[in-house]
C-alpha cells in the first residue's frame, strides 16, 4: 500500500512540474526537449544549423521563447483536401476568363 501512495505522489509531482513548465515563457534546453518531444542531440542539431529560433545571452546556455517555438511548430501547414478544393473553386469563380 505504501508503494502505491509513493507512486501516486511521484506522478502528481511530475504533473505539477510539467504544468509549471508550460506556464513559463522562456524555456531552458532540457525543458525545450521535453516540450518539443525531441532528443537532446536532435535539438542541438537544430540550434547549430539555425533551424530553430533560440537565444544565447552569455554565449553558452541556450534558451527558447515558447511562443516562438509554437510558431516554429506550426509552420509549413499541409492543407486538407477540402481546403484545396475550396481554393480551386474560389479561384475559378474569381477568374474573369478561363482559357481552354
């Protein structure tokens, strides 16, 4: 019974820590790995190639702005088939002359 209580307390503690991390605007490297669900090596590669927005205020430690990470995650949207068909229909309706 004591083991079960300790396991539940540990899971509650983990949830609290994760919740606190999601409230922060600036994340450190490890928090960003967890937030993006990336390995450390992959995140290092993204920072070294400049593929992900990041900050190095003192030239060593790397920090990330969470809203910028969200924007980075949502880039290159793949549109649904319905959206593509709607765009095609709008284009045809707005075209003045259709050349065949």
